[in-house]
């Protein structure tokens, strides 16, 4: 089992920045990809960004490309989401999730952290 704990959410004005963290514990050797998703009120959960745990591959949603940066610290088994030039549309609960082994399904999720951007 893998356990995920997000932190770093909060309230910020439009144009500001926040950095989210997601620390993994448990059977972390099985992690292949770590990703960030978000869900705004009344909307479905959507993909934000992902990073391979081995290698340097990253992937971003079009809505955040150029503003958000995903990175990882292998020693701390932690993934980060640096969010710059925040917009009110970025307001959501942000979730960390992982895929394990050869699966492409995100099957383990954190509890989420709220990000609120005021205009």
C-alpha cells in the first residue's frame, strides 16, 4: 500500500504563486508515475500534471502549461507542483495520485488540499 499526503494549499490573489507538496510513504518502490489532479466545485476532476518516477518525463494539461511546474525529490519521495501566475479558474481541491508498476491507472489518492485564487 502507498500513502500520500498533500500540503501547501491556501488562498492567494490572482497572479500569485503557491507550491504544493505530496509526500509518499509505504510501498513506494512500486510507484511509476506521480500526478496532480484538481476538482473545482460542480466540475469533474481533471488532470493537471504528471511526472515519471524514473527518468525525467513530464506531462501537463494545456490549461496549466507554462504556468505550473511539476518536479520530484527522489530522496524525500515527494513530488511538488509549483503554480505561478494563478488565475481564479485554478481554484479547486488539488489531489496527488500515483500509478504503480506497469499500470496506467491512478489507483492511490491523497486527501486533497484546497487552493483558492481570488481576483
